[in-house]
């Protein structure tokens, strides 16, 4: 049986970032991913936005890791050749009745340490985004976009260069806690781990339950929320210059259907947000393009359904049940098995936060391994 200092379950951007950070501190680091390739889940099925930290309650893990992760993501991408662009973002108030909420969002962002924010009146909105309709806007210069697939690959490549063992087709089927750590059984074999990190994303609750803690599934229960995208016809892509967002939905399920100018010059509309029963249900009952057109026209009146085609989908790992308010990230030790560390509910801004989360988790690993 292989023995390891650390086993990480989950090969998304967060798992790969943890492997990269931990392999720089410890030897015998293993990462197990059940799918055929790293980053096939939510890590690459998103808008690719580098968030600034506007939306999250001050002092929360989401606020802390988003703001720190924003800086680190730009630094890392520049250092390692990951395609990215600091585009800035515009959050738009649709009318005077929304301007008070937009001002509240600005105050929240400033409390989180987001810098460079600028209030725009209607003329300022038109100057920045001539085709966007809004009575006021909040300009966020630290937002941007990144090739999420290349970010995953860069983290994985550096982890491997530092000696980490990255295994795909390695779905975990059994966990057994013992005095020396956790025995991990996967499709790739068995490993005795002194420390275990659960970064399994949508399946973090199921991995936690394998440890036999009866409360684990409830505490870490994941509610899958599917987000769908449309792509704007190339002939209309000039209508959007960068990132344009509405005010976020009050229920906290999503940031609203927004407009993303990608690194490749295309424009995405989305994502939607809908609770689903099946964590693997990416395609059943897709939203019609008319739904996207209605949402997009709130910001961009010139868009019609004929300008849109259905694009990809992603599934968020939400900790909030339908009707509940937004939840923070969970990063903590298992109550019954201190050698195990769980990350749960790593939805947006998980991509932005990955490098900061990796340092947080690596510190907990250090404490375990001594």
C-alpha cells in the first residue's frame, strides 16, 4: 500500500492549487480525481471572471479569500503565462430605485478592502459601455477574466514539478480513519494518508459522509444549482466592451444574468440559476434562448433571441437549500477525524479564491503533519 503525507480528493482548480502549495512544503502529496481529466467540473464551466470582492459579508471567508485571491491570481497568471486580462467591471442600476442598493454594494465592497471603485452617472455608464442602459453604475477596475482551463493546468503542472502525484480515473470509494490518519480506497488503489483534504466540490458532502460521521452529510450537504449560458452572435459582440452585471439577486442564489466579454472576443450571457436534483445533469430541460434574451435586454436593449445560441452549462456546489440565504465557504477539520480537512460550498468566487484558499488549507496541513 502507498503511504502519503497528504491525499487531496478533487482535481478542480482548488484541489490543484492546494496540491501545488502543499507540494512546495511537503513530499508524498497525492491528488485523486475521479474524472478522466483535471478541472472538468465547475472549475472550467463558469464565466472565467476574476472577482473583486463586492458581494460578500465583511469578515466572511468569501470576502477574505476573494480579495486576497484577486491579487494572487493576477500575479500568478503573469508569472506563469496563464491567459488573462484586467478588464474592469461595471455593475449597473437599472433605475433610480436601484441606486440606493448599488451604493450599499459600494460600501460593502469598500469594507472588504476593494480599491479603486468609482461611481458613474448615466453619462458615465454610456461613456464606458455605450450600448448599456442604466441610470448609474459602479466601476470596478480590479475585476477581470482568466482562462480557467489554463489556470487549472498551470497549478497542476507546478504541483507535478514539485513532486505531487496527480491521478485521474481515481474516484474515492471508501475512507477509514485510524490512529495514523486515513486509509483512502479509490479506483486507483489504496493509500494510507497522514492528512486528508476533501476538495471534491459537488461531491464534498458524499466524501465527508464516507468518514462515518453521521452529521457530516447534513453539515456539508450540497444543493446542486445549474447555471446555463448563451453566446452572442459575433456580429453583435462589439456591443459589450468588458464585464457588465446587474445588481445581484436579493435571494443570493446568483449574481444575476450578466454579460462577459471573453478573452477570445465573444460575449456570453448568463449564467442562469436553477436547483436540480442530479449533480450530473448538465443538459436536460435547457432554458430557451428567449429567457436569456429577456434578461440580457435589461442591460443591453439591442439584443434579441435571434442573436443568441445556447452554450455550455455548469453546476454550482451550493450549501444553501432552496429559499435559504447565501452561505459562506466552509474550510474546517472534521469534527471526529482531525486529520481530515473539509472544503464545502466552494461556489463563486471559488475560482478567484483558489490560490488564497490553497494557502489557508496548506497551513492546516502543516499543523497536521508537524
